[in-house]
């Protein structure tokens, strides 16, 4: 379930387990290698070690580590299950534009997991990327207005053309009824 690193091929040599917890080694080790090591720990049931590796990266603003911490705390995978802590990490990653974190945060807020339920905010996070894509600069406001006007005009034209025949038939039927004539099409059947 952890994104990006479970399916990655282990092309990077893993650092020895004993040296992983040395702060100087952590500072020198590339993020991807640390992330892979953390995933390996998690796979071996060593969630606390995975969290120990991800936490410095997450606190340093690395969205992938923030998301992974959110997942671990949400499911209690090797750590005590803590929805509030999961929300914290998902929110940090989501605010950086991490799409999966935005989705997860939105679902948790929507359903009130670890936070008071707020459907409006939940849907906003779930649909955030879509809304950001739809928000164009102010320089396009006039073009959006013109497009909306053209669409409205087209819809009105289609509606008029579609209903014109129906309205004409209704008028003729009404006139025939008022004149005491049989409805159209019944004259042939009577002959």
C-alpha cells in the first residue's frame, strides 16, 4: 500500500542495518535509499524502525515520507494506530500537492476519521487537483464568460428547434379540438 517504493526495483544498495540509525549516515544517505530501507523494515514487521527512518525525512518536508507515515499511523502498521497523527502527516504531504495524500486526507475528513467530519472540506481535498486545474488566471475570465454565453446561446437554439415542432403540433391539435374536428391522423382511420 505504500506508494512509490514497494514496486521500485532495488537498484540501490541497502545500507547496513546497524549504521542506519547514525544521524551522520542518515544525512549522507540519499532519500531514495532511506525510503527503500524503511520499506524493507516495514516488510519485516519492524514498523518502529521504518518510522525512525521516515520521520527525519518527513520533518524535513519530504512529501513521500510524510505520506508513508500517514499510512503507517492510519493502519497501526508497526506503531500504535493513531488517526490524528495520520491526519497530521497526510495534511503536510497534501499541502505540498501530493495527490494521494490529498485523496486520503479528504476521505478521512469526509468520514470524520481522526478529525471532526466536514464534508465540504473533505470533498475540497478529494477534488483539489481537479479544482486547481479548472482555476485559470484572471486574464481568462473574459474568455470563460464568452464561452458560457456561447454555450447558453447554443442551448437555447437547440431547445427552440427541438420544441418548435412539438409546439406547432400542439397548437394545431388545440385548434382542431376547438373547431370540433377530430385529432389529426384519425381522419384516415374513419374513412
